[in-house]
C-alpha cells in the first residue's frame, strides 16, 4: 500500500486564527471537506467557504458551555481508523463515520493565562481537553492522518499543502506527529507544574525554544541553550552568544540583582566570578574602579551595570576588549560608541522574574534546589567580638558578603570603600583562597590596611583571621557555626579585629 496520502477531509478546531485563512482557502481549492466547531466554524463560514459543523457528524450539540464538542466516537473513529485494516473500514461504513485525513488544532493558551495573573477559575478553563485528545489521536495514527498542533506550524504546512496539492508523505506525517507529541507533553508539563507547586517531589521540565550554539564549553562538544533569551534581553549588537558567554551572563545577572536600586554599580566577570566590582556616585567611576580591581582578567570579560550606561562610561569601556556588555539601558550617545566593535555583544536587560530553582545534572540524574535568595542584611548580623565594626566597615562587610555569595567556593572576598580589591575563588581550602586574594590585591598595588574580608563558610581554625590580621584586614563577615568558632573570636579580641556572623552559609559550587 502506498505511504503517500491525499488529504480529502479535514477537522479544524483552533484557538488562534492568525495564519489560518490561506490554509482554509487552499483546502477549499483542493476540494477538501472541512469539519469544524464553534468560533473556528464561524471563521471559515465568514470566508465564504463551505464547512460542516461537527454536530452534524455526532448528532450532538456542543454542551457544557463548549467543554464538550469533539469528544465523540464518530470524530475519533474518523481520525484513528487504519485505512489498511478491513475491520476498521467496515466499521466506518457500519456506523457512518467520515474519514478524517487532516487535523488542525491550536490549544487554549494555558501558560499565557497563568503568566497573565488570571484567577484559578480562568486558568482551569484554559486547560484544553478536546484539542489535546485530537492531537494525540491524529499523531498516533500518523500513517494515515496529518496533524497540525500549533499555529507556529501553519506556514510550514501550507508549503507542503501547496507543493504537492494535498498529497503528503509518511515522513512528513511522522515528523509532524513528533512535533505534536512535543506540544502535548509540554502542555501537560505546564499544567502539572501549576497544580503541583512543589507538593510532589517530581522534576518535570519542558522547554520548546532551543538555540543551537556553535559548540559547547569546548569546540569538540555540541551545545544548546533551551529557554527564551528574548524574554530577558534585547540584543542590540554583536555576534551570537556562546555557551561560555551564557554562563558568564547568568553569573552577571544574578550578581547585579543583589544591587538593584542601589547607587551606580558596575561588575566585570570572568569565568563566572567577579574580577572587578565597584559602587560609586557615577556609573563611569564605578566602571573605572571596577576595572582597576583586575585589568588583566577583564580582557574578554562580561560587563554589567545596574543603571543606564552613558557616553562617558561607554568611552571608557570601548578601550577594553570585552565579550558582552549588559545594562538596563544605554544613552543615545553611548550606543554608537559601544557598537564600534562589530563582535561586541550589547544586551538590554529586561525586568523579569528569574527561576526560583536551579537544576544541574549529577551522575545519572539531576540535582534540584531552591536558589540562594537570602541576602545578608544589617539586622541579620551577630556581633561576635568585643570590637564592633564601624558604620563604613559594616557597609563594606555587607557589600563583600553579596559578592562572596556570588563567587565560586571556597572563596574569600576583600573589599575597601565598596570596591572589590581581590577575591580568592574556587580553592580547595579557605587558607588558599585567602592567600590568593591577598597576593592578587598586592600584585595590583592595593593597600589592604583597613579593608574587610568576607567568607562564604565558617573558619574551622583561627589561621584565616590570623593571616587576615597580618595583611592589614580589620573586619570580617562569616557565617559562623564551627565548633571552633571561639578560637577565631579569641584571636580577633586579642588583636582588635571586629567580626560579625550571619548564620547563613553561601556555598556556590
């Protein structure tokens, strides 16, 4: 039996009518019998094209306010019958069931309704029942039936319809069947996640938007981004974002979020860690002082600002080779300056809510956790030492804590006057992290006397505060919680260091 099929009949029931008109007109031109329901039926009639109401096939009206229209054996028998099966063919004749060769469905917009802030009643009413059933039935029977399951497929289907005058191949039908099951599984995932809200420990993730990257972390690895970048950024200029770019951009966005609404703040990131960071009265000075933190590592980095970038700042940035610049906006004069490098990626960050959970692969499964949404504040601090930090030191301590939280563990962050002097990042011991930070700060001629230190976890021994003291560091912020906390406290008391504890560990691995 031939695997090519000629479309002679179609059932059309869609939510979105945009792009449907040329398909309907082409089907009519090909003398295809069209069945339809409700608003879609009216849409087709208004085009002056003959259409048979599904009610005439089922002998049942649309009931329950439109909740039940197509759920009937005569509809699903027409879709699911096997055209090479004698028993199926006989039953179609016995029960007067029309053959349906094509199903076009566009589901109720469940996700958009949830995102709109609609009521629970409105959301529940946007759970499609008949549509999802039609999609699954016709996709299952791809050997005989063609399935269109989204308005996004209208254009591609019209090309197929036009190219061969309604004749379709089994390869085409199977391809669209796969798309249909993707649509249905994504739809069900969205509904489950809405109802579940964390009640059942089940991981269901579905992303239908994908971007093929040039390669992954290294050129020999394939790479993809699954998600909607356009929802969070407007790209104004430059090349495509790479796998490594995206990791750095993610780190940058999460870091700068800690300083939303604060004074002008600028960050420079490399390998997911801040190598330069400063907060100043102007965004230009914030950038200049951030760059001073490590002008070597800044080469090829990702830059991010918590406020509009002006022409003066853009002029300074333009002197540096950097991969990506991110800001909530750019002045009219700033943008042409930054666009002076053709490959430089320029992004406008939009106001969006980021996911509340993080997911990463682990062994033969996934690790899922809540994102670290706690930011250390003044009211959280426990004053552990006899000497208390000054007001300016407290500001620097909390500033350093935010940076520390967003830096790879083990980490030590050194800050003075709301400027990152240096960080020890991703070390196997806290002592190594501290020594790395001190050595790095010294290499760039920073004066550590009077600076503060932040640690992402407690000190198991007093060696870190001793090293810090000898380097000129005068105040420390750390979570506390070690059985040997008192040893560090005692050293600080004997040497006039101040130390505060937060009670919150900020590991980031």
